[in-house]
């Protein structure tokens, strides 16, 4: 697999999911948005553009490139143990998902990291564009952590690509302001983090912010006892965001970039 093909798979999957969830939000919204889309979408999508450009500029080959290099040189656990291809792919996806769960817990627990990550939580509404709203420095740090994990476990390149496409897709899906029938949602959340699960993570109540850290697989939260089924204030009436940044002016792109460096 060459790298341009990888970019095309990634961009097509991501564009499709964003458009699909956006359409679903218009047809069947779960909550009434408290602000107009114009106040948030251009800025959240602006952050997405900056993040994408930065990653492409600084580390264009990124994780799949490191996986290919590690396979070439026999680096990392899975390459040393010569695990069968299919098992290496499954283990790579699981290990990367566990790593990103652990990283998310750390970004809440360690103060300088929380300053970077809290910008994601400062969105005053919760919809698909919240799922792409991460500070560029957080994106770069996560990328470096991911590269280290990929090299360490000797992740399979296909596993890395599957994981990244999945994560981009699920991150937009589980921030979706979409209505899902309750019977279906109850079953879905055994296999994937649903919007009902991740919305709890965007609650203004700190004990709820510090729960449901998973992005793809919902199992880590249950395993490590950070799972919370519902917000105490109810999905319709709960407050989204964090106490620090409640002024709608904080939703502007320039403010999003500055928030980590403010009190
Ligand atoms: Zn978080
Ligand atoms: Zn989130």
C-alpha cells in the first residue's frame, strides 16, 4: 500500500461520515442546539483544517509510514514474535484503541495536558463538528504518542490504517447530535461508543466529564470502571461544556487557539 492511496481512503471515509452525520443531525436532531451553526461550524471546521495541514506538513507519512518502516526492520513486539497477519491486525487495532483510551485519561488527569484538551470540552453544543475540535498541539502530541505505540508494538500497517479510519469516523459519529431509537442504542453501546455515551463526557459536571473516555470501543470504560450510563440531568436538559469558557465569543477560532494559554 502506498501513501497517496492511504490519504485518499482516509479523506473519502472521513468526508463521507461528516456529510452523513451532518445530514442525520438535520433530519433527526437529539437536542435543540443552544447556538446557531454559524457561530460554531466555521470555527470548528477551521480547527480541523489547521490540524490537517499541520500534520500533513510536519509528519506526512505518520503512523502508517512508521508501521511499514518497523515491519521492514523487524522492530516492535508483533514483528519480533512473527504473529500471523490477521492476528497482528486485530491486536494492532485493539492496542491502539487501548492506548488512546489511556492517553485520554492522562489528558484529563495531568494539568498542562488538560489545558490543551479542555478546548475540546469548551464547545457549548455537542454535534459532529465537536468531534473534530482539538487543539493543534494536542493533535501533534497524540500523533507522537501514537507513533511511539506503533513502533513499540510493531503494529501492522493495515491495522493502523483501519484504526485511523475508524477513529476519524467514530469520533464524528459519537459526537453526533442524532436521535437513535433506544432499543438500538442499548445494543449498539456494547460494541461502539455511541453519542448517548460520549455526551455524558461533555457534561459540565466534572465527575461526568471524567467518565466515558473511550472513542471507538466501549469496553475499556467498563473494564477500568470509568463508565457512566446516563447524565444525571438528562440528555435533553444537561449543560454541555466546562465552567471556564461560557461566553459565545470563546467559540471563535482565535480564542480556540489561545485557550490553553489562558488562566
Ligand atoms: Zn475528554
Ligand atoms: Zn468529545
